[in-house]
């Protein structure tokens, strides 16, 4: 079945550092890919998405590119802020099954 | 436009009891999905409802059930609660007709079973 693998956290960075959170996936067909963010005590917020190979999703300074050849969707940000501290989830949607499959989440801690 | 709302936000129940959680989707969204989030198993899909019919189901026992009303609001029921049912239950709504199938999540209901 479909699966998503994320790098384990926590990832601890200083403010203004460069962020990369790795995400790889296994899926049949051509899934859509997503990054969601969860702040403490809250639900999930859609951060960005990509629906086909080579698409780049971007939002709030975060970017991720759908790489079919490496089955990856790594999240990047050039300069993180303390307010970016949260748990980040990579996910895919199987259009046939119409359900999201999530990775295990990566906790990001940004220190001032 | 108001987001997805879930009630109640917190619940404490005893083993063997049953519980009902409620979800109101974003206006115009007719698909509602439910997910369970636990530290051990992460985020797992429970089921999806569209047009008052369950369209898709995850790998959960029959104690977990749901329904959807004509106004797209959805309820989830868990019967004969077990300690392992303690989790954050998240509801998500979407426009089912879109190929991207992006889902918008509510704040969740935190269920504690004692």
C-alpha cells in the first residue's frame, strides 16, 4: 500500500537558518502530495501542495518540489523563524482511495 | 468563510462507554473525512462521507462508525470504548469533485478514556 517516510525529529535550528525536512513516498499511480503543519493544541493546516511531477508548491516562504524520479517531496525554507516551530507532516492522496496517507511527522524547534 | 468546527473539543469517558463527536464542514464542502491521531500510530484515516453515504473506510474495527446529515454535518461514534481509543480525532472537509483532493482540518476533539 501507499506509504510516506519522513526524517525523524526533532529538528533544532537557530533563527534564520536554512530548513530541509526530507519526505519520500511509495504509491501506485500518480498521487498528489501535501505538507501540513500542526501547531501545539491545534489541528492540521495545509501548508502547500503539488499535484504532478515537477510541480513546486510554495507558501509563506516554504517550498517543496514533486520529484517523481526520486519519489520525494522535501520541504525547504531559506530562513526559519521562531514562529515556524511546529510539527510538519508530509502526506499523499490516492485519487482512487480518496484518503490522505501521512508520514510520522517531524517536530521543528527554532531557537532565537 | 468559517473553517471546520468540531465539538466538543475535549472529552473524558470511561472504558465501556460510547461517545459521539460532531463535525461541521466548511460551507459548500460536501465531503467529510475523519482521522485518528495518536503518538504511537500517528495519523490514520477512519472513513469518508459524501452525500450522506460512507464512501471509503480505513482499517478500524466496527466499534467506529459515522454518519452524515443532509446539511453535510457529520458525526462519529465509538462504542464500547477502550483505553487505546484515547486520541485526537480530526475531521476534515473538502470539495470532493476536485482532483487534488486537498482537505481542510478542524481543531480536533481530544478524547481521553480512563
